[in-house]
């Protein structure tokens, strides 16, 4: 999990509590400080009730999520690593359910799950994002959209490192890694249950527009083509469908995600 200065210490504390309260607890918790943090965030980290090993990596400056997560994954000591966002909340049995599935399917390399998105109060679910469960369905889905909910993912560290680890790829650092892992032979699945409650703000989807986002979107579509997920027709189709949305005003982009892409 990476943390940076503009995050909420209250949300971070709730996130850490949800990890500490797991029915099956992690062996270690890796926190990457993505640049200097506020005293309030530092206090939230100091007050973390996690009883296992806590390893903190302090980066001298903000490097963004891709490089920050790469540092954490490189440092991890175990074969399976769970990803978490610092403002979301794990369901109490998240890791229990995922580890049970890994035991049943030892060939897996990537395992995610479903999310419920909430605004304000955790019980105020505004949408869900359901992703396909089976490997073949995930591959088909990946040709058009990200087939995993990032904050639910558990991955095999060796496969992720072999595929090149996380890297700088604004807004797409997770989708980027999944496609590279899949192209190297990683077997995928998604648990059918909601594993994480995800906090959404009014600007979360609206920020997904503008020139910088379009550049990353084009880079991601080119990668899908280069890795063989899509051909030239797929590249044209995807860019024709996706790029016009990025030219809409912020509120219109948020509406597209809220009304069309997410399920109420």
C-alpha cells in the first residue's frame, strides 16, 4: 500500500483497521510513503493496530503510484502479495476467501474480486463494479477494459517481477501490469464476492479526461495491440469509443462512469 501527503488520515486509519481485523491476517504489511507525509498521516501509521511485521519504505519525493508500488513489491518477502488502496476498506474475510481460492487453484498467478463503491457513509453503496471470474472471460474482457479491481488483487510476486513490475503509467499502472503478466502466462481469476468497499468522491471519475489522460489511454491501447490482445481493428474500435469521452467536461465524464459503466 502506498500513501502520499494529500490523503485523509481518517480514511487511512479505517483502511488499516480493516486489515488488522481480517479473519486471516497477513504475515507482513508494507507501507510505501510516497514522499513526505503530514504529521496526521504519520500519526495514523504509528497508531496502526496490525500485530504482524510492518515494513515502511520512505521515498524522499512523490513518485506516483506505479513506481511507489514497485518499491513495495520488490521489498515483499512472500510469494503472494495483496494490493490495497489507503482510503478503501477490506471486507473482514477478504484474505480468507482469496487464500482458500488459491489453495483450490494453485496454478493461479493473479486473483481479484468484486467491489462495492460508497460515498460518505460505508453503507451508502452507490454502485458496484463486477468483473469476470474465469480466466478465459478475463482475457476477453481485458481487450476492452481493465479486468481487475486493483484494490482487490492478490498476485504472485515472482510473476509480477518477471513481467517487469509496476512502472510509471499514470491512471493505468495496474492494467499495464496485468496485461504484461497475462502475456507471460499468468493464470487469472476473480472471486465472485465483494472483497473491498471502495470510497468514491465527486471528482474520482471526472478527473479521467483531458490531454494527459488521453495520452495514457492511447499508450495503453497501443500496449494491448503490441501484446496481441487486440489487432488493428480493435485498436480503432477502442480508441473511437473511449477517446471522445475524455474530451467531455468533467461532470459529463463522471456521468458516463456513474450511469453507464458502473452498475447501480
